C-alpha cells in the first residue's frame, strides 16, 4: 500500500481501502474516478467461478438457485419452533389412562436419572384440558387449540417422535443439527447450501426471532457450523427496521451509488483472487452485496401494513391475549401474528427457509401447567392456523412445507416446583409430538403411537434423523447425496447414512 502525507499529521499514514473511500466523499469527482477505475484498470480482473467438485478450481459458495437431486414437493420451508418442550399429552396425544389413574405413584417405574428433580415429582397427572375429534379425519386435539382444530385435515401429526436428551440446549441442538456437539450446521443452513434461493435480493435463510428476547440457547438454532458462513440464518426484526443500519445515513443519487458499488465489487474480486478458500471473506463480501439489494426489498417484504385489514384480523394482529402465563408478556401474541404474516410474505418472494422462534422457553411448563399452556397456545394457535389458511388462499400451500415442533415432550407425572401452587410436567425425551403440513404432506394423518400414559413410543418410532431425512426428501434431496467434505469426512446432517423417510405421512 502507498504512503501519503496528511497536512494534519506530520508523519506518513497508510492509505487504506477504507480511508480511500472516506476521502472520496462520493461526490461527482469520486463518481467519475470510480467509473474510470472500473472501466480502465479493472475490466480484465479474473473472477473465481462457482464450479463445485471440479479439480484444480476454487469452490465459490453462494446462494444462487441450484437444482435438487430429483423433483421436489416443497420449494420453501417455514419452521415454527416451539422452544421449551410442548406437552404432547395435553395437546396432541390424549391419554384416558392418565384420567383413570390420576395421582397414583409412577416415578419408580421411570428412569429417575432423567427426572430433573425427583423430589418435585408426584403421581400420574391427568390433562386439565378436554380433547375432541375434529375434521373429516377425526384427529384428536386439545381444547386449547381451537383454531388449529379447523385445520386438522391439512396436517399430519407424528406422535412417535423421540430424541436422546432431556436437557434444553442439548436437545435443541440435536433437533436443529442432528448432533449434540457444537459447531454443527442447522437444517436451514443445509437446505440453503443444497438449493440456494430464488430471490437474490433477500437472505436465503431468514430467522424471525421474538422481540421479547432470544431462545434459551441464543442464536445456535440458525448457525451454519462448519458450512461456509454464507449459509447462516439472517435475523430480521418484526418491529421497527427489519435490520439495523440497513439504510445509509446520507442518500445520494442512484447512479453514484451504483458506481460506488461496482468499484467496490471489483476491488473485492481482486482482493479475493489473492486469498482463495477464505470462506469468512466470501461470506462477508456476499453480505455487503446482499445488504445493498435489501435496502429496497427487505423493507417491502416485512411491511405488513400492505396487507388487507381482514388478513390482519385473521392472524390476530392487534389482539391482546386473555391468558397471561408466567413467561408471556401481553404483547407476545401480536408479535407472533406479525411474524407469521412476514413468513408468508418471505416465501411468497422466493426465500427458501424461514424460521420463527420464540423468546426464552415458552413451552417449558414445570409448574402452573394449565395456565402457561393456555397462554402459549393463545399466543400461537390463531396465527399458525391463519398461516395455513393464508398459504392455501394464495396458492402457496402446495409448495411450502410448514413444520410445528419443539425439542422434546413432557412426562406423564406431575411436577410441583418450590414456591408454586399448581403442578406442571418435567421433560421427556422418549416421546413428543410434532406436525407437518403443506407440500407433499398427506393431511388428516396421525402417525405412530405412545404407550397408554404417553411416556414412551411403542409404534412407528421416528427419530430426529428420520425427520431430517424426510424434510430433505420433500425438498428433492437425497440424504446420502447432501454432504460437505471436512477433514477427509463427508459430513451430513443425519448421523445415520440411511434415515428412514416417513412415507406414511407423504401424499
């Protein structure tokens, strides 16, 4: 780099790329210089092409759309992650035997090592909610899901999910990445790594986290792990500016801005040619390029004021919940409704993977189970049901896969924590329920079963690896054909080479 003399400083100083742009001030002289540099000095700069798997060439990672392995059912995914462990026996998996044997001791029949605090454990606990069959399919649902009850013929409930940990951060990591170890790539990152995105002006993987705070495990649910950083989820806010500092402080003529970006792009290419294989550098450059495109498209995509009043009402925007649980401030319902609308607007514009998160551990009902479950359902039930209805009305349902899930379930016995008067339930890794809807899913389906009290899976078990394999299958991807070579190994999201695709729920 050259050294220049600054009249304000007797000593020489380095003329860096940043100081160069600071001194240009992006005026008309700077615009002219940008044009001349781009035309005369940098026109023949070589570019690194994206040629995956080609010997002797550098692999360039981006989110340009790529063909799947075979014809997909789904083009996009919306994942509704219910952090904390929703109680399957209070929502999707009714157990009359809990009613019949309510209060009877059962702790001695469980694996006591998996109970967080055996001293707080009580007898079998019946559900405080009534169940009924809904729709033509006759799927059983709890009374606290009245809006989803109207959509049961569009969903497939898996009652036989199981995992390998009952600790929140570990189980969440397993569900998102397939392993309990750190540094793994999440499902959203894998999907974008494989398929890219149809919209180059918006992030391929968007995370709509809760304005009330991050999940208990922070940002690990949307990390790219060992995959190139360009495949990491991008957080967008549902209130205020979608991304902080997205717009420049001073607005300039569009031609000047265009010339500036062109020069910056060419300088980036020169910088990158001398530094092949620097994935963080590639991701940073890609993020700057994306930010320029997003200045117009992001604000439009996240502006729900463009929606019709009846659409806002259908989702419950502006409504205040009746029940206020221990962890759920009153503004939470409106926020979740807004994020569900934004999720639809994003997939409508070609975003590949959208993840809606909740604050802290909304469904972690160790005590005050009845009230907290009502509050959690009231926050999410109406917006989620409206999302399914809205996708159908707009012709997006058959191309969008919607997933509703937590990281594990709850035990059939009661738990009463110190200082509380109403019981709840402890964690259960041996059984939980989730549902899927939309692209490629056979609606009105129930798959698998648990024992008579909902403690363990006894029929058609589905592991997290099976679930991941099924999602990839719906996206047109073979599990064995989706890998990333690292340290001589072919890394995959599944910890088995052949996860079982849950064909029973597929249309």
